[in-house]
C-alpha cells in the first residue's frame, strides 16, 4: 500500500457501544441498553455559559419525581392526619421531605455516576433469587401507587363533572393515550405538562389556604418533633401513611432513570457537574412538594379539626365540607381541580417508572401502552370492587391503605440504593461521601424501625 495515501479514520463504534459502555469492575456484567432508550441522552445540556444556563437544561426530572410526593394517596393521609390531629403531623411531612432530598440525591449519583438506574443496578449486583423478589416488591409499589391515582382521578371527575365513581374508575384507563401523545412530541413536552399541572395545583392551594386563614403560630409548632407519634397507634399509622405517600419506592427507580435523559458527556468532571445540577433540580422540586403537602394538612387542620370534624378521611367529604366552612363555593371547586391535576400528573410518572422497573429488572421491553394498561387493569379491579361492594365511603380507607403498603415496600428499594452508592468498587470517583452515606443509612434505619413498630402494633394482641 502507498504510504502517501491518507489513513482512513477508524470505524465508529456501534450505537449500542456509545449508549451503553461496559460496566465498572464492581458490577457483575457490562451495562446493557438503558431503560427508556428512546429518551436516553435526548436532551442536550449547555457545555458552556453561566451556571443558570446549565441548570436550566437539567430542570425537569426533579418535578416528575416531585409528582410522586403529592399524589392522591397523599391527600387522603394528609386530610386524615390534619382533621384528626391538627398540625401535629406537619413534623412528619417535613421529616419525610428531608429523607426524600437525601435519597433522591443518591438516585442522581447512581444514574449519572454508574450509568444505571436502580433496577439495572439490582439485576447486575444480586443473584436472581434476590433480584426477582425486589422486582416483585417494586411492582407492588407501582400498583399501590396506581390504585391511589385511579381512585383520586375518579373522585376528581365525580366532583367536577358528577361522573359516577364506577364509571370514572374505568375512564382512567384511557389516560394511556395522554402519555402516548406526550411521548410522541419528546420528553421536554412531558416535563412541561407536569410543571404546568403543578403550577395549577399550587395556585389552587394558595387560594384555599388564604381562605382558611390558619393559625400560623400553631403551624410553626406543628413542624417541631413530638413523641406522641410513637405512643399513639392511630397517629403512627397515619404518620407511616404520610411517609409512604411522600418517600415512594417507585420514585427511586424513576429518578435514577430520568437523569439519564440529559446528554451530559462521559468525562469525570462532566458527570460531577451533572450530579450537582440534577441534585439541585430535585431539591428545588421537593421543596415545592413539601409546600403542597403541608398545604393539604394545614387546610384540613384549619377547617375540619378547628370545628371538631376529626374523622374526615374521604376526599369527597373534604369537598362537601369546604364550602360551608369557608363560606365560598370556589374552595371546593379548586380542591377538585387540584385533585384531578394530581391524578393526571401521577399517571405520567407511574407509566415511566413501570417501564424502568420492567426493563431494568427483566430486560423485557414491551410497548408503553401495553405496560400501562396491564398495571392500570390490576389497579382498577380492587378500586371497582371496593366502590361497588362497600360504596364511596370506603375509597378513603383504601387510599390510606395503599400508602401504608408503599411505606412497607420502601426498605426493599432504599437499602440497595444506599449500598450501591456507598460502594467504591461500583461507583469509583462518584462514591457517596461518608456524611451522605451516614444520613442515608439513618434514613433507611428510621424507615425500617417505623415499619417494624407498625407491624408489631397490629400483630400483637
């Protein structure tokens, strides 16, 4: 061959090698194709410019995660807690949110630093006899979340349009077309839809809180810890419900996958910056979630508890009581609008988390609409049965039960997350600092202890 001929450039690696480089030495196998492959690295980030310009490109996934912290199931537990115990359980809302900030920061670290979502990390680290039960636990959590969305959305349709609950529950199956429509336009449209719904929810509660005129001194005292939670079985049950509705297992799988929608590069410094910006995104979004969650509880305490209505657990009860207590027909309408927006938002995140869990644990890829319909059908059956058999009044209790189920599933997602991000063999330069690992370990211990206490109280005579 003539040495003067120009040398051809090397053949580029196949696409799979670009999007799914081999795993680190701490992982059992090379990283496979990412979950949500169609959205992987689909949003380009700013390589230069100001900090705010870079942050803007990372804003979005945190708000999808925040949706899970204010779903319809949260409403039932917060309404019940506020009407029964006034402002006392605000401390649980605050504690839950702080736990969420810590855990979601670990999710960004795992997703960016290791290039794996939590489901993939479990599959690549544990033997099959451990990873399959973890997958089943994640599916139970997603189904419990979906159950809350089904009931919440159906109640919202009933309150606004007087559609019977049984019909409303079935109508919720059509929300799959909303997800498919948004996905067709790109991931940024999904994020924009969620943020718009959150803005509507926040505006609705701002108006209602202004009407309720709560005792702000009592509100501040409600954020202080109290030992009554451990002595009162009913208060502990509601506290665990709030915890389960706030720190949700499927959110950990969801966030570790969503952060990979950003095209942040493969260099160590690029990934460090991506972890920082993604953590800021989720922290800001979770502060908004705390504001809305606290608003629900404050509204219940300032209206129902203040006049002695301590047994409000049904969403339709809250709707009917708001108008006479606040002297305005606007308040219940705003309540119903916010509830419907919450249900629609939660639909988006449950669909995405379901895809991540199935693809990550099982490497099974099915059409998003089929995956969504399977999960929704499983959730619709108990909702329809309870509504027909026990009537509308039982839906609130079913909502609270779904949140306690979520709380009981939490350790099966939290413990692996803490283990992976603390492992230098798996994370390399992106290993969690010791102080963050310690905070996460304490969070996991508190969750496990509260769950053990709840089980002991209800099993012991």
